[in-house]
C-alpha cells in the first residue's frame, strides 16, 4: 500500500472533508475554496431539491449548445 503526503497531492482533490469546507459566514465576499463558488453551488442544490432546476428553457439552451458544438467538429 502506498501512503502519500497530503501536501504533495496533484490533480483533483476531494472536497468531502469537512476541514476543506468554506466558512459559513454571510458576507459580501463569496467564500471561495479551490475556485468554487459556494453560494452558487448551494443555490443550485436547493433548486434541484425543489424540482425547479431542470426547466424547458435550460434544456433547450443546453441542446442548442450541444448541436452547435457538434456542427463545429
């Protein structure tokens, strides 16, 4: 079994560990950890849980982007 020093990690770093979570203080500056926008992530999680995230407009926009990407290839 290999043991790696956590300060030598390269590539993706799992964010499940509680000590890597951003502080929950409400401020004007959005807390950022590893470049993640936590308020946006939490808002999207709430919308998904409420069933409001997958709208017809979002699907249409996503499909248009997909078709455009496929045409450019």
